[in-house]
């Protein structure tokens, strides 16, 4: 119990003192996971819509693959992204291994299947007659797409939250492609693991509390957005 | 009068079952017809095909004298409007709903406002314009669905049992109002209904559909 208490006290201390090193780690965590989520939304929402609205051979296979992708072990993603980004790898010339860019790529790979699956479910839940109604009103492809997105916005915000939750909490991929370099690629999860390995459990607990608060803050913001519209209907 | 819809050798087969089998069927400009028949006769499917929202399994459908293809399908749809039996209103205000089709057509704001005002007035729902569409009663929602269609100033309007969910008084009032609007604007009307009284009030001719085939027609007094 002392350990937990010490950790909580340390967390409060860090927050009150606005430790610049921790602030930097927090900012990088938000930046990397935020951009990765944004990329996964840009990829995942259109793909989820296409999977939900079209019928083509191999669709079921792709849906199963996406659902499988939701459980992608971050360490596996980290390994494969590393292989591609190592100097000897196909994209080695980019020179982005052990940079935040590599972490963003790995996290986007992790979050995309989550966003695709949630989008697919959200769009499929829409009453099929709405699609006909939009077409009957004269919607072209893009207008139909946008109309359905607006209708599924609650589910899509859930997709964003799930995607962000999935990447802000992962450690394996960030460690492998980022390397946990101080001041460059250290994020809250990798810093926590490092502090545990050093035996600094109070600092590790403090960092984990900050990570939880950060994740909660972002999720609370998205939840407010999600529930704001539905509350006055 | 020229044919705005012309169907030839049409078959619609879904799940191995023949839903429609129409060797020939046409709708003339400014004509107003009803399609009657038992449940499962294929009435709504025929309406969807005429509204260019469903492709037939075989046969041809000409819209305004031309067969539609992928390039012209959108233009064809934008010359018509469809009111479903159960209004599927968009998640927004009444105004958003009535404006949707006009926005899709990229009409300028002034034209949109003018048309929306006129449509809301005609359907007597101006006072509902700021209400959430999905919080409306059945009758109100049906009026919004009709406004959503009429605001588009379509050349053809398809009405799929538009008065089915309304109580008797509302139904009678709304029917009269819609009839006047459709006649005054000379909109070609195709209505699916189960009620002969609705067909008599709203249209000039009844087509009887059974098991996907037209089994008879009946002309009605246009002024009844």
C-alpha cells in the first residue's frame, strides 16, 4: 500500500511542479497518439464505409481480416514496422526509425483496423432506408457518403475513442520503433516500463496515473462531443 | 402526351422469387395514377424501380424518353421525388430535412430559402421548422416528408402509401391539400395505396397489381 501511496504522492508532486521532462513526455504522447489516431481515421472511416456499403467477392474475408486486425499485438506491429524502416529495410532510406514519425506509423497501423471495424459497425447499424432516402433526395456518391457519416457520428466518435485508447496505451510498438530515446521518442508508456525496470516504482506509478488522466481527459472530451447532440433530442 | 416512364419486358427477381413481371407499363406526363394490390404484390418494388432506386433483373426502363445509364442516373433521380410510407427523416431539424435535396442540387441560398418557405407554408409546418425532425408525431413527420419532396419541384412524384400512418381526419385534410398542390403544379403522380378512397381523391387511374403483374386498370373521374 505504501508503494501505491508513494506513487500517488509522486504523481501529485510531478503535476504540481510541472516537471518539464514529464511535460515533454506527455506532449509527445499526445502528439504521437493524436496524429496516429487522425491518420487511422482518415484511412479507416472511408474503408469502413466502403466495406459497409458495398458487396464484392472477398468482402467477408476483408471484414474478418479487419476484425482480426483489432487484436493485432503491438509488439508484432512494432517488429514489422521496424523491419520496413531499418536502414537495410525497404523504407530505410527515409531514415525515420527511432523517430516520432516511426511511432506514428506503427500506432496508425494498430489503430486503423479498430477504426475500420467500428466504422463498419456504425454504418451497418444505420437504417438501410436512409440510404434510399438520401438517394431519392438526389444525393450523389459523395453526398450519400457524407449523409451516412453524419448519421453514424456517434458510432464514429466511438471509433475515434477506441482508436486513440488502443494506441495511447500500447508500449511494444513504440518501444521497438521509437527506442524510448530521452527527449525524442520517450512517451508515457515507454517511460513507465523503463522506470519499472530501474526499480523506480513510485515514479512508474506516477507516470501511469498521469497516463490514465491524459487518456481520460481526451476520452471525456470526445464523450462530451458524442453525447452533446443526443442529449437534447 | 409523352411518356415520362416507359417499362418494357421488366422482370424483378429477388432471392429466386419473381417480384415483378411487367411486359409493358408506362406513365404519361402530368398523369396521376394509383397502384393498388395486396401486400407483396410488388407495388413498392415497382415504385423503387420507377424512382431509379432499384435495378430490374431484366428489361428496360426509360425515363423522360431515355434509358438511364450510370452517367445520367443522378440527373434522372433529381427530376423525381419519392415519399416513403414511413418517413425516414434525417437526424436534424425540419429545416435541415426540407433543405437537404436542394443542397444536394447546389441551389443558391436565396432560391433554397424561397422554396423552403413555400413548401413549409403549403404543408402548414412553418412553425415546426426548428424542431428536431425525429421528435415529430407521425402526421407531422409525414408532412415534412411531403415538403421534402415538393420543395424539389419534381416532374414526377412517387407516393408510397403516404397517408397510411395517419388518423382519419389528418389523412383527409392532408390528402386534399396535397391533391391541390400536385394538380396546381402539374406534377406527374404515381401513388401506391391500399385505399380506394385515396386513389379516387388523388388520382385519375388505378392499376391493379397482383403477384407482380398488372391484372387490370380503371379510369376514375379526375375531378372526384
